[in-house]
């Protein structure tokens, strides 16, 4: 297991709350992601993991709370400004630009790295040409990095699902973010693909130096790749710790199975993940 | 844009029927189409137009094509052997013909004219095809003719692809030559006469009967030859298509020189709509902004030129068109920016409604009492001077066509450059998924505003040319219909595709102008074509997405 650096956290969330009308989706969420770490967020469905993601990336405005990236406050900023601060993300259900090619998708991801003006583009200035050529090379390199170099000319919507997931990661990475947020990257993957994903995430951290936060249900992937795990349950942080600590935590298993200590009678079991007790223990142990 | 999603939900699942019943059903559908065609008066109107001199009129060809298509469709169903398919074709055609015969009989024996104005004796006479009106012979020949035509359609449908393609190409050549007789005849008139007077392709209103089979054979032979050539490895497809586009460009350049003024005028109109189409293409095709008020910026451009280049009493200045043109473009862009600020924060359908309102506001403002004294109200502004170039006044339709074409070329170049730059990709991304685009660092309001402003600037340029072309501007030239037409051009051509704009403008603006004898029935076919288009090819005639895919795979490993 890699050591987590002791430098100040890259992403710091304090007292985050999001209410949709009267329904409180998350509250009192504290999260601290160390620079250079792979940090997993787990928890049953409906626990508020994706809502927390959406608040951090300004997809939805948080109701209250404080979010800082490398010491700078980013809550309350519009999404494109947050992106320019260096946060990139993927989505639970893949959201590519379906009618654009893989290469074009990755070129869009470089939007904030390109500086040639509108007039330079029309005139076809030297800087514009140079920048476009570099962007293409970077895009093709990034497709190569995620393992789909042969897809460059394909429309995103015609690509197989696994490649779409990789393309989404490439699009997020190519902008040179400091923090990459993956929302269930292993969803719908078989064990082999899951292992390839673990490898990819480790290369993202080690070779690109990008900090990764991921929401994931596949325990095998989480335990293999994360240095730190935060467990969400019912809109709040249940606990946080190293994989070993989380594996040993009774409350985590209870939360996953829908049983809560102190609650009278069993609460309705979450629909997903459907993990029988024995299997969950086998995974965690 | 949601055009594709809407149309793709119309996938019809056909129930399996007995083949003969299916053939009868297709025949009935064709028959109903024929009867409707006759009863709306289209038959009588188009019967005056000879496609092949003294032999075939346009309405006969239209009916023939419907029956032919019915036969073709039954044969292509592909569930039965060739003999059975042929039989089914015959049945379908006979049924369709019988429907028409029934109509003729009813027209003569019952007075339908009280409700159906077109069901006149003239119609019965026309449909009797020279036989005594409503005689047994006249009534019997319709199902027989129908059966023959549909049988022919079925036979063509059964041919191997090469033969099928050759037949349809030949038929297409004859139709195009006959329909656009004026264009081709005037071209031939301008050419030196190689053939001598004894071989004349065209008569006074259509093709000569002798020339039609020759043209058919030529078209079919060309198709076969092309197929053979492209199959051989010697001629790569891209080379062939490059030759094709070179020919197209040459054709566009010399068109008004080799034809008459009317064709030049139509070409000018096509170029003008191309200009506007490319403006809206930036907004709708690239950035996905549904703008129904596009005509407003067109009006701003037109009125700017009108006020600056007129010798009339309302003129502010009387300067050269070349000075007024940039002013018009800048003013239209400013109008776009000003309008864009409040409306671009709304999305999708709401944006369409907001822009619709804005488009009307401009027209109503021009007509209002407040601006009437300055803009002439419904009287408009007249006596706009024609632009001049190197002391030469651009007055003839041909020279004005070149002006519009040159501007269209500039605009196409700018669009093309922007499309392949950061901002163009940002627009496409916004169209595809606005939230995701924003999460990648694209400022949605700024990039939408830019798209809206550039689109407005292009529309302003089109308006400026329009004012110079027509020589006068009136508020009624800036109706909602103009916006709708431009929108339809984009949808027909293919959203976001530059060649699509050209194709769409030719199909929707050029063809209806050249087919003036269709009169109001033009719009009927226009509508049918649009509906059919959305069913068969919702992505447009020259879609952008397909052009993009697999363009770069060979560079992928660079």
C-alpha cells in the first residue's frame, strides 16, 4: 500500500449540505483528499455519493458548506470555472459527446489549454496551427494512454461500452486536471476489465501525478486501488479510514445490508449492490 | 436538437400479411394517393406541363411514378419468388388504376363538384387519356396501364442492383431534363451549335419524343460505366468524387453565364439563402441554438444598407455599398449580442419561443409609428443603389449572383475555420451535452453568445446583399417564413454540415423557384418531401456526423 503524503490536502470539504426542496440529500459532509492519493467513496445507493460529487464540481450548487481546492475556495463558482481550477470528472452513466469522434471528444477536453483567439483561428495564424497540431498529438497520446488509440476516428456513440468509459477518462485527463473524479468507473465491467481499470487508475496517479477520487461499488477495485476510503450512508459520512480499517468496521457492513445498530427492526434493504453477507465479508476480508 | 429523437420514435413495425393481400393494400394506398392527387387539382394544374413534348405531361409522369413505386415496393418486399413478385406488382398496379377509373366514372355520373371543385369534366377528360370521355375503353385502360406500370416497377425491383441503379438513373435523367427544360435549353442556346438543327433535344415546352429514349439510354449507360469503373481498383473513389466536386464548382461558377437571366436570378436567391443558412448553421447546426428569429438580423442588415446607399428621401447617407456592408455586418452582430444576452440563458424549446418573439419585434418595430418616419413603415425604402465594382455597376442578375456567391464563399471559409478550431468544438460539445461541456471548462453563456453574434453577423451580410439585389426593402420581406425556410434548409441538408447548406438551399429554394408551374402545389410537395425526409433520412441529405467518422483513422497511430 502506498503511503499518503502528509502535505495539506488537495481537496477539502467542510460541512457540505445539499437540500432539494425539503429533501436533504447530504449534510455535514466532511471530506479531505490528500495530494497524490487515490481516495474512494463507497456506500449504499442513495447515500449521497454522487450528490457530493455534483456539489464539488458545481454541477448543482451546494446549499451550504465550504469546498477548497489547494487552499482556494471553489464553492459558489460556476462549473466551468471550477473545471479551470483543475477538477475533471466522469459520470455514472457515461456522458460523452455521442456524435463527435473519440479524437474530437478528447480535443474538447483540452478547451482550457488552448489559447488561440477567435481571429487567429479565422486567419489560421502560426500560433493557432501550432496549438492545434500539439492538441492533436496530446489527444492521440491520451487515447493511447487509456488504451484506445485505434478508436480515434470513431464516433463516440458507435464505440463499445468499455471503450466509452476509457474515452471519458481520457477526455477528463487531457485537460491536465489536478483532481480526477470518477463516478463508478467499474460499473458494468467484468473482473478482467476491472483489473485493467485498477492498472489505469494507478498509472493516472503515478505517471500523470493526478489525485483521484472515485465512487465505486466493486469492492475488489476499491480495495486494490484506494489508500483512503470514505463511507457514505443516508446523506452523511459514516466513517473514513484505510482499506484495512474499513474492512474491519462493523457499521460499514451493517450499512451495506440495511441494518443499523440501534434501529428497531430491519430497515428496507437497499436494492443495490445485492451483496449477501457472506460474499461481502469475503470481499472485504 | 431533438429532430432525430423525434423521428426515430416513428419506427413502424409492419404486420405480416398474405403477399397478395399486401399487394392489394399497397395498390389501394397508391390508388388513394392518385385520387387525392387528382381531387386537390394538382393533376389538372400539372397536366399543362409537357415533360416529353406532346406525349407525356408532368401529371401523367407523377401518377406513373406513384404506380411504379407501388410495384417496386411490392417486388422489393422479397418474400416471394420473381414470378409471384411480378404478379403482385401487376395486382397492385391494377388496383391503383381501378381506383382512378372509379374516380373518373364517379365524376361523370355523379355531380361531385359541389364539394370537390376539382372533380370536373375537364379532369375526367384528362384522365380518359384521349379515349372518349368515361367510355368503357377509357375506364378499362386505367387499370391496365396501372398494371403495366407497376409490373414494370416490380421488374425493375427484381433486377440486380447494377441494373436497378441503371434504370433509375436513366429515368432520373429524363425527368430532370424534362422538368428543367428551361435551364438546359437556355444553356444549349448559349453553346455553339454542334448538333445542327435536325437533332433538337428540346421542344418548346419539354423534351422531344425522340430525345427522351436517347437520354434514358445515356443515363443508364453512364450508371453502368461508373459502376464498372469504380469497381475496378484503377479509379479510387475519392478521385472520382474529387472530379465530381470540381465539376460542381465549375458548374456553380459558370451557371449564370450559360443560362438565362431567370436562372441567374434563382441562383442568386439560392446563394442568398446559403449565406443565411451558414449563419444559422453556426447557431443551430453547431451550437444547437434553435433560433426562430433569425430573420431579425437579416432585416437589420438590409435596412442598414437601405439607409446608407439610397438616393431616396429617407436615406441617412448615400455611400458605396462596400462601405455599408461592413457597417451592416457589425450592426447585425451588435443586435445579435444585444438580443442574445437576455435570451441565451434559456434552453431548448424556450429559446425557440424567445427568439420567435424577438424576430417579430423587429418587424413590428419597423411598421410602428415610432420608427415609421425613419424607416418608411410599410412603404419601405426604395431606390437603393446597386453596388459597383471598379466603376462597373453590378446590375445584372449574373453579376449580383457573383456578389452573393463571393460573400457565401467568404462566410463558408470562416465557418469552416471556426468549426475546426477550439470554439467550433466547444459549440458542438454544447449542442451534444451542455452540462458536460461546462464541466470541461467551456463557458456556456459566452460561447453561445459568440455563436449567436456570428450567426447574426452572417445574416446581416445576407440582408445587405438582399437589399442591394432587390433595390428596395419592405417590412413584409422579413416574415417568420424566412426563418422557417432557413431552418428547413439546414434540416434537409444536414445540421452542422456546410455542404448540406448548399444542398438544402438548392433543394428547397432553387428547385421550387425553377418549378414555378407547380404553383401552390409546390408547397404540397415541399411538405411531403419534408415528412418523407424525416422518415427516411432524418440526419439530412449531407449529414455532418458521417462526414466526420473515420476521417482520421489512418492518422490514429501517428
